[in-house]
């Protein structure tokens, strides 16, 4: 084999290997989140926080949490808004189980996915943009047209479906909330000002993992 061709093939392999490895890691992390079994203790904690809910309903909430984690992974650590108070409660309870949550984050993201109250560091515009990302990804994952939705995706409908009125955003304004006419924002966001991403807003995996903090409106 010609030495120059050999060198060229070696360079191509060096360039492709990190991309293939990142893709493999992303797929592995997505499968981990998809198949993760939340503990019975976490179910019980949610039911204690919301005594009117039954086991089937808490299962639905945890499916919403699973969906949120998939979206965080898909956006490669960009800020991702949390529209549901019920799912947010589940996230808080999961974090309180520190060892379990840390092990989950290590496998799902490669880093600890923080969740901290929103303060002055997160502007209303940033919180609004974070919810917009969640809306777009949620719609894409459920094959819903984000600009003309025939229904609301899980994370934007679960609170209303389970009788929780004080959600993190007005569900009635969801279809046009990102048109610039709605002032709704809020929730909590994963990621943080220190997080960086080289990807566009696409579900192509988290790669190196998620880091930074989360804020709420």
C-alpha cells in the first residue's frame, strides 16, 4: 500500500473514531434512560407528596421524568425547560435519593445533572427559550406539529390531565407561546451558563454528558 494512502486512511480513522464513539455513547445513554427502572421508594415519595394520586398516575409522572431526561440528553446540555410541576416534584424527590441519582446521572449523562432554584443568573428570556426547546423536542418525539399541534405532548399535558392547575406555564397558551406574543415562561431548566454545545437543536445525544445547573421561573 502506498505510504501516503496509508497515512490518509489513518487520518480519516482518527477523525471518524471520536464521532463514532460519541454516537455509540449517545445511543448507550439513551437506552439506559429508556430502560431505567425507578425505585418503589421514589413512587412512594411522589404519592406521599400528592396523596390523591394512585400508582398508575405516579407511573405516568415518572414516564414524564424519563421523557425529560431524554430531552436533556438530546439537547447536549443546552438549557431545557421543565413545564410540569408534577414531573418537577418527581425530579426533586429523585435528587434526594443522592446515591441513586448520582449513579443514574453517571450512566445517563456522564456528569451530575444539577437542579437549583432560578435566580438572577437566569433571565426571563433564557427561561422562555429553555421551555421552547422542551416544546420542540417533546413535539418531535411524539410526532406533533409544534406550530400547529393537534394535541399537547406529555410534559405539557400531564399536570392538567392529573388535575394539577398550578403548572409552570399556561397550557392554554402553549400552541402560540413561542410566537413572541405570549409572556409565559418558568419551570426549571437543566444545563447552565457553563454548559457548552457544538450541536444544533437536534436529538443527537449528549456525548460528553450534562453539567451546570438548573433554574426555575
